[in-house]
C-alpha cells in the first residue's frame, strides 16, 4: 500500500522533530505524462503537486517515505492515532527528522517542486527526496551538452523551450556498513523551432557501499534485473554497463560505487512503453534497498571504518560536482534552487593527502571492485 499526505499543510517547513505527519491511504492511478505545463504550475502553486505526479513519481516518493516511517527497521516507533480514528500513522522512529521540507517555485522560469531532507538520525545521517517539475528555455551550455550526446536541437530565435519532471533521492546512512543509495527517474521534453517536440526518459538506481558485501550486491542487482526483465531481457545488461561507465570518476580511475542501472535519452519504442518500464524500475527501489538497511543498520563499526566512509564520501562529492549530468543541468538552469540540486551531497566527507589502504584489507577489496566492475547476477 502507498500513502500520500492528506493536505499540503503536512509539508510545512515548520515541521518539528516528533511532529505527527497525518497520512491517509490512497490508491494510485496510472497516468502517463500528459499533464500540461500550465496544469503542473497551477498545481504546484496551490500545493497540489502530489495530485499531478505520475505513478512513477508517486510510488517512488511515497513508497520510500512510507518505509521510512514503517517501524520494521529500528523498532523504536510508536503508533499514533490518525485522523480517521485508526492506527495508521507512525511517529518518526530514528531515521532522522524532516528538518527541511519545502514546496518551492522556480524564480526565473516556470514550475517548482518539493524537497524533503532528513538529517542526523540514528540510521540516516542525511536522506533527501526531490520532486520537481520545471520549464523554461535551455541555457546555451545545457543545449550544447545535449547536442554533444547526439541530439539535433533546432532553436527559434536562439531559444529552446523545455519542460522536465522527475523524482530523485539520495540516502547517506550513518553506519559505514549500510551503503549509500541513489535513484532518479525523469522525463524531459523540448520544443524545436518548427513546433515538433523531442521527448525522452532517463534515470536509474545505484548503490555505493563503503565496504563490500557480496550478498547485498547480488540482492541489489538481482532485484533491478527482475524489474528490467519484465520488459526486455536485454535491458539489464545494457543499463548495468551504462551505469558502470556513467559513474566512472575519470581522475581517480574508479567508479563511485558498485552500480545498478542507468539510462538516458530513451525515446523508443513508444512513450507509453518506456513509461511502463520506468514505473517497474521505480517500484524496485524499496525492495532492492530497504532489506539491506534493515540487515546492517545496527552493525557495530570502528573509528577506522567510519574514517574510510568519510573518504569514500569525498569521492561521491567529486563525481557529483564534476561529472553528474543532473547536477550540471541544475546549476546551469537560471533561477534553479541550489539547495535542492546539492541535496545529494553527504552531510560530512573527508579528503586526506595520498591515502592508500593496506594491501589485502577490506578497504583494498572495495577499491578493487570499484576499479574493475563485477557481474553480480550470473
């Protein structure tokens, strides 16, 4: 079952630790991306962005948050009575509190979104979810990047109108034995000079462990493979390799993590078929990651293991700021909300000069996999 906020007041930035977020059960209707920009903007401005969200956005956003508030992981939650008189709500129970939860609008363009960030929890040091729907004109640099990927974009009077919508999340756990997880699923549309529209979907889900646990890696990749296989057996190996290649930190000669799936510029066989595939990927996020969190969130760790986690987070920051397409696009979009764009960065990170782990250590084992990606499902 999925949940949604009963009204926009639950998303107030004044939310305090321990505040009850009233939830009501809701069935989610499948609806492809047919909402017009005007409708999206109006729904954002009136606090009704949720009702405009596609199924993939709804399932990712609320499926993820429902698990954060479901008491199976830490066992520290206590039931509270919901508005309908049933015990269907839970107080925050150790993951972290929604210290920043904002509905925002894009100042110099159109649209906006919702950002929810949890910090300083017992399990998650920093975890955030963004839902955004934006529009405007592509900057010259953004258009240049897209053309470099093979897109033929014909501008009118030097302008290329676009609209983009997506949901993304990054989770940085406190325990170094719980891996960082990232997902992003998005839809992009550009109107060319003659009025024709180019559209495509992109996204993916990937895992960044501090220490290698092969059983976890197999579970994560197997779950994503099952989601892909529902649509085409060729998709997982193609998008797994794409993920390994995309999250490559060139100046370090290593990947950011152990991968997952990644795809971009997908515009065939049809919009509806690609949308169905994206929904399958979205639904796989919770089952591929939450069992790993539950398994390791109470593992003991040493100061040395925490230090290694901080060093690996430094690599995470390097990739996001130097190579990540989404971060670059956001920073190049006039009037964009920088806090939401940089939500993916960890709360803490560390850089040490010439740090090299000892041979045959657990840290060296992790580095070997990052330098030479493995096939986890065959």
